[in-house]
């Protein structure tokens, strides 16, 4: 990849991370229109529609083996649980808190789960990072000022559970064989929508009369930009640049979530959220040996 192409791709990576950050704002806006299962249905539907052409253009097509298809079923079930926590946490809490807390906790929880169940070796630097991350999370939650009732609110519990479900989804997805990750993602959303329509939602009862331009803008942004575009760019980035370099861009996501929440939702961004986010991001950097290059 030439330097010019690399620079252009960096710009696309930043836009992808902005899309992931904006998804928290999208969910907050959409919570005034629909419930969590309707959100899953529309998001999955438009993601499937927009992702299919991407697979054709990139020549990934739709091949998936039986093992990966079974894992897609497991991942779909976990995804439904995560999306429920993601939506309800954002609905009752704030997009800025969710974007900061969940995004930074996911890689830390992934490391802890891998250490417990897969005997991942823990070094001294990892212990330091975990302690730093723990203090960062406590700072984001502002535990030093709030009462116990304020800390253990419903939406905080949704965020914390969501940050545990996503690592499970990541580990399940990592077990796929001879299947492209984007193809696996496509089937995961297809199966997820089928499960939602069978067990949780009768699409005939959806009231379309209350859907205005704001609704359609946010649902399409959530599906096409935050999911199809951002996920595609992320997977292509792993192929072109490598996992370590691409991982450094994820550090932008919580700050985009915080910034967009302040701009579009007029949320009050506390100093504790900003300081705690920075602390947990440093913990993630140490845990994953991520090097951020400056040019």
C-alpha cells in the first residue's frame, strides 16, 4: 500500500470509528420511537440489505461452512442479549456514559475472560493495566461522589452486562474456520433477525405512522454507516494494515461518542467521564501492546 493510499485509508478508518461512536447517539434518539426488538429488526434488516452488495463487490460472496454457521447461531443469540443491554442502557442512561464505559470495558473484559478460561499468561504490566482500568471504570461511574443507589442503577447494570456479552461474542466469532469474517457477520445478522421475528416481535404490529425523517435518518445511520460501513472498513483494515495498527483507531470511539452526545443530545459531559475514559484507554493500550504511531 502506497503512502497516499495509506493516508486515504486512515481517513476512512477515522470515519468508521466516528460511525461507531455515533451509534450511541442513534440509539438514544431511536429509543423515543421504538422498543429494543424493533430496533434490532430494523437495524439488522438494513444492515443485511447494505452488506450484501459489499460482499459481492469485494468478492467475499456468501460461502459459510457448517461449523461457522453453527457459531453464527450462537453469536446471534449473544448479539440479541448485547443489543438489548445496549438499547435499554442508552434509553435510561446517557449515550456519552454508554459510549465511554462499554467501549473501554470490552477489551479489558475480553482480556480477563481469556486469562480465566484460556490460561492466558498475566504479566506484571497486565496487573498494573487491570488496576488502572478498574480505577478508570470507577471514575467513569463517579463512584467517589455517588451513593450506592446511584452507582447500581438499572442503566449502569445494562452497560456492564453488555460489556461482558460483547467479549463472549468476540470469542465465539474467533472460532470460525474457512469463512470470511464479513460473511460470518452477514449470516449472524440474518439469523438474529429470524430469531427476533420468531420469539420477540410481530412485525405486523409495528406502527409506522410515527416514523418521521429523524427516525429514518438515525436507523439508516445506525445500520449503514455504524454497522455496514464501519465494520467493513475495520475488517479490510485488518487485512491491509494488520490487527495492531487498526486496533489503535478504536481509541477514538469513546471520544466520538462523548463529543456527538454533547453536540447532538446536549448531554452534560462530566470531568469524571473524560478522566476515567483516558485511564481505561491507557489500560487497554498496555494490555494489548498497542503502539500508536505519530507521523
